[in-house]
């Protein structure tokens, strides 16, 4: 891969990763030249951001319009007690800079909606859906399919979580398995559900892994596979599915 050589500091920092035949110096350069947008700096976003920065992702975007609340600290491990009332993107940026000062961090202290999401995500190689509401998840899927940007979906509630990866034009999308958002009553009930603090750590770590694998073009991604996790039974389950020919998003005829 063309580009500058790794510095002595980088060779040491990422040495255990570079040792892997699946990575090497060329793979590490790919990571350093890559960009990942994490939408949501909460429970799922916390481990994602920390592991992406530690792995050497060159540019990390963080989009979240919320501030840190003391009730977040039980699961949102990138935020500390002193960060309460601080914007989540700034709190997360501070921890990333302490972990890896070489990482370029771009902060978007706003919630993404139809008015701003396209401009923000269009410059990234990969997107992580670390949001906590259905409206955002369906929007991320639809816009990523529209723009051809791969992404990882993650969701958690109470003691269960799920994740899958979508590669536009190559794999089924989120709407292939969940065609439409749930009713307002169900969505509202879920928004008030509790969550075991360690749960997002498991799902978020898998999401970060998928981003790294995609950038390195190694391994088998979670495409066409919904991976679910039940921490009470300590059981993973894989649900395989194909493209839905009636999908309201990815079944549309490609633009000429």
C-alpha cells in the first residue's frame, strides 16, 4: 500500500497487532488511513470508540447531541464522574486523545436527522450505528444504502443485544429483516427499558471488530447474519437471512 512508513512510535504502539499475518505494516497503514463515524457516544459507542482509537483508526467521527448524566456511568465507560453535564462528544474526545493522541477526532455535537446526516456520513469509510432509538437506526440504514457506505448495526435492551453488518449492494440490509419501524407504543416502551451495564460492552466490541475487519478486508463479516446475545443464558445465536426482494430500501433498482 502506498503511503508513508510507520514511525518508530507507531511500530511500537501497534506492535502486537502488526505481528499478526492478517495485519502487518500494510494493514496497520490501512487502519491509519481509514475513517469511521460512530453515531452515538453512549453504551455501545463507548467501547467502540476506545477500541477503534486503540487499534489505530486514523480518523474517528463522533456524533451525539446529548450530555453526560450520572445514570449513564453504569454502562457508558468512556465517560467519568467528572464529565457529568459535559457534552458526550467532548468527553469521548478527551478520553480518545489520552488513549491515542495520534487519532484525528471530529466531533458533531448534534443528533443526526434527515437534514444533516448525508453531509456528515458521506466522507467516512464505515459507520457504526450505536444509537438507542428506532428512528435513528432506520435512518442510518436508509442513508448508508443510498450513499453506498457500509455500517454495523447494534442494539441492546435489558439483558439482550444484537448486531449485524451491512455492505450496500452486496448484503441484506437492516430493513430486509426489519422492514418497518415498530409502533410508537412499542418504541416508547423500549426507550424506558433498563439495561445491564456490561451488555453494551459485548455488542460494542463486536461492532468495533467488524469495522476493523472491513477496513483490513479480512475474515468473515456479519453480513446476512443477525448475531443475538443473551447474557442471562450466556448464549449467542445466529440468524441467517437473505436479501428481501420486497425490501423498501435495498430492493430498489440501482441508479443508472
